[in-house]
C-alpha cells in the first residue's frame, strides 16, 4: 500500500486521520496484512501528534490531589484564595454521571461548573469504557478545563471492584491507552489527557516492571505524557480505601526511576508528603511536580501559603501576603454570595473548607466549636466566621506567610511545624 507525499504530509496532522481512514477503508477490508499495517501507520501518526501536544501540559510543580467529598467548588475556591499557582483538581466524576445528565443544564453546572479564578484546574474522570469516556470528555469540553485526568488509582471497592475502574484499570494498560486516545480525539487535541495511577495493584509492586510496562504502554499506545503516581500499590484484596493510603509501603524510588527512564514524560509524585518542605525535597529528584491531598485538606493555609514563592519562585511582591484572618473573611464574602444565590445550601457544607484553618494553632478547637455552634443556630455566615476568628489570638490570626516561615525556621531546623525529619528523609532518593 503506497502513500503519496501529499498524503504523508496530511497525516502528520490529527485532523486528517479520519479522512485517511475512510479513504483507505475499502482497500484494507479484505487484507489482514494491510489492516495490521494501516493500524500501525495510524497509531504512529497519532502518537506523533499527541506527543506534539505535550507542550500543552500544565506546570504542575505543585498540585492539590482530587479527593472525594473534599475538592469541591468551595474547597477549590479557598485554595485559590491562598495560592494562585497551585494546580487544582476536581473530585472524580464518573463518565455515566455526565452522559445520563447531559440534557440537564442545572446538573451539568453542578457537576462541572466553577469560577474562572480556579484556573489552572483539571477535571478527573472515572470510567473504563473508551466510548463513554470520550463522550464524557466531549460534554466536559464546553467547560474549558485545562486538562482531563483519568483515574487509574482509586482503591475503593465501589470503584475498583464493582465499578471495574480506578486502580483495577492498571491490569489492562491497553484499555487505558485506548480510553486516553479516544478522549484526546474527542477533545480535538486542544486539552491534555493525563493519568493518575499507583505503582501497582495488589502485590504487583513487588517489582518495578509492572508500573514501567503500564507507563510505556499508555504512553506509546495512548499518547499520554503525564502521570501523577501515588507511590504505593493499591491492595484491593482486603484493605479499605483509608488503609490503602497508609499500609502499602511507599516506594518513591519507583517514581524517580520512571522519570529517569521516560524523559519525554512528566511525573508528579503523590503519597505521604505532609508539608511544603518535603515537597521541595522531592522536587530535587528529577520529577516534574508533587501532589498533596490530605495534608492540604487538614492544613490548608500552612501548606499552601508559600507555594507561589517557594515552589514557583515568584517574588514576594508578586505573591499575595494574606493572613489567615484575611483569607477566612474573603471566604466569608464568597460563601455569603453563594448562599444568596441558593438558600438551599447548608451552612455546614459551605463552611467545611475553613473549619481547619487554625488546625493545631492556639484556640483552634474553640474556633471550630464557634463555627459548629453558629451553623446549628443557622446564623449568617459572615457573623459565624467573625465570632470564630475573635476566639483566636491576634498574633496568630494576623500572621503573614513570610512571618509564619520565620517562626517555623526558629522552631524547627526543617522549617515547618508540621515537618518531621523522617518525612524529608523518605522523599530523598
């Protein structure tokens, strides 16, 4: 089967691949050898085109991990008040949820809507069927996310068991590649498709080969060039999701080796990193970024307040210097406006993101108690937060990020009250 120079030139652009397929369909239908050859040609040109799109990948030196019942619109708004540069992820949304509700604008806005200030933002999808994931990605494209991420790491029995996706997808790398390829096609190549996964499933992490082969297949066959990797295996045979975040051993060296072997890809390290100092240490190991989840949830201000300056190297005069009081009152105005637009929302749900703003700080428990009391009494949100803030000593609630940094340097050689020498040592190669 001969291809003219003109056809070769056309096939370098993904937009002409479909035309190419139609033009040659009748010529390859009856020839098994030509079918195989044609698939190889198509895959090669698709891979080249997708590789060219790798330049569209986000600068994910620091990302806030997708977390169920945590990284909703309100929590992401709080994060963006503290850091302009951290990449934010949505909660995982199952493909069928979007497909079955595509004709309901209110639900689409609920599932996919967000404020423009949340950019850069990544939508995480869950599913295992390439056609459905492509359809879901197409639906989501109207909401202008900066990237689409496929969940290949969730160990929940509802997802990896009965749902047959999440971490169980790692058993079928070719299907993952097909899912990613189809999503990229549905998005017209304008939005990067990335993968979040583990280093193995069940005891497959006993060797490095499993995750290496998975990455190679998804890269070569699916055109994916960014992987966010939780450096633990997902043990689906007996551990709960909470146990899967702690019991399987961390193997950071696997992720560092992947970064060395696949230098045309980006690798984001996730799992067990509890502070900004540990994140900075991890970034010394030739990876492209770090992803923190529970540490941001539990210590939002402490972890995020210096991301722009310490991770992205922005000068102090371009970084917002906001105290916790300023952040909480800015969030109060946001929550008040949201409540005005939809009075059905619960105060508990709206204020959940700021409950831990003084985690571990003097009178932090009293701060949380005042919020709980105000929510139960159905008091106005701004009043609830003002009363709660008044319970915290002034020198704590008005502390600026730069001052917080100085205090931590004085208190601990590692530079953070949240830090431990073990956590820093763990992420070192």
